[in-house]
C-alpha cells in the first residue's frame, strides 16, 4: 500500500550546507500539478517578502543557487526529528511505496529530502498584514495543495503525525474526511496530546517505529 507520512517542523536548527546541493529526484514543488505549483510559489513569495529572505533555488527552481542548502531531514533537528535516526530517512528514500511530507511555516510543504535553507520562522510568528504564519497558510488552503499532491502521486494511505497547530494549518480534519469519503484513501491521525510537552518526542518515536516495522514486514 503506497503510504505518505505527513509530519511538521518549525524553524530550522542545523546551520551549514552547500549552495550547489543536488537532489536526485523532484522536490515537492516540482512534483505538483502546474496550477498548484504556481499557487505554492506565489504563497512562498509572500512569505519571503514579509520575512526579508531572498528568493533562491530552494524557494523557486528557476532561481540561482545562492544560499547554503541541506536536506530537510538533516537541517531540521527539533524534538520530533531528534527521535528519528538517519536509518529511518534512508529507509523512506529507498522504499517506492513510502514517502514523507513536512509541513513547515517557511515553505508550506516540502518532501523530507528537499533542499532547504537555515531559516528562523515559527508557525505562531506574526507577519505584518498577514496575522500568524499558520493562519496565513490555512487561509490560503495549504491542505488543498497537499491533497493535489496526494492524488497525483496516487497514495493509498496517509498517516498524519502532527500537533494540533500544524493539523489546523492544513485543515487536516476536513482534508482527511475528503480523502476518505471521495477518494477511498485511508487516513489516520497521531498527535499524542496526552504526553504534553513530550508529545513531540512521541511523534518522532512513532514515525521511527512505523517506518522500521513497515520495512521489516517487507523483508
């Protein structure tokens, strides 16, 4: 069963990277149908203008490689990602029936191995004339862009591993209902709210266990 894991990260943590980063497969943006890709580009441009960040290859493929880039799974080292060993990301990359999308305040949506810069933007940050970042993405129907990707890549199962805030950012409840009722896609939601602040760690542990068990079942 072709499965997509949807998780999230706030600001990046790991500095460094290289400007001539090369990725062997398409980025999330390049994988989208044209209409949705253009919409995501436009929304990223709004974020860039409000934050003062400069456009580059990571925000728009036609731009030059002028900022230091690093694969998202290496750049993002928050509490959730601290519980996901490199073995897990490699396993996802080697499994044609498994992939992972990251919800992020700076890019909106990226694949786990997309090249990204070191940025400092949280979902709760307020940008002039836009309200909070998470409200901006929800208002502009980020979930619809994710739905388009899910359908175009023909995923049969979507596993949402998100906090409540990031779940709202993609309107996860509505999205899940539409995917299930209209497209027969199996959806599940894993928040671990009962663990309080430790919920981020539990989400990382869950992703690790889910991926490795899926790998072992195949072997």
